[in-house]
C-alpha cells in the first residue's frame, strides 16, 4: 500500500477545467493524506494559465524549465495552484507522481482553503 502525503503532486488523467469542460491530464496537489487503497483523493489543480498580479486564490508553484536542477515539484513551466479548483479522483486516475511541495509552498494552499470554508 502506497501512502501519498499532503503536498504530493500527482499527474491525474481526464481532469476537467473549472467550467467542467476541456478534460485533460493535469497536475494536482494532494491536500489530504491518502493511501493507494482509498477510493477518493482530493487535490487542488495546478494550471499554467494565469495572469499577474496573482489573485488571492492562486499560489505560485516552484518549477524548473529543464528540470536540470531536479526541482522538488517536478513541474517544468510557470504555474499556480488554483485553491478554489478542487478535484476529487480515484487511484485508477493517477498516472504518476510528479513531485512534492515543500511546506513553504503547501501551507498557503491549506491556509486559503481553511480561510474560505473548505472542510477537508
């Protein structure tokens, strides 16, 4: 049984955009601890479509364009976690583990969720 810690970034298949359309494989930050035996995972979607200045529901993600520095997130383009874009998914939808977030990137996501009434 594999455990996924909060802050793990997973590539998940067939994730719709916030409008419920444009299904594609997307990176998601897991927000609760989950094991591979559990039926439901909950995460915040990551997107490369955003503008500056960032909105309050966005948390900038660490990345490396070439991943030459072996960035801990595994992300290779400028992107943000959209804290109000939660996605529920199952183990069978996980394609791979992309990476993980250090606490200094993960804590703002959890704080935004808590401050905006999301119960996890």
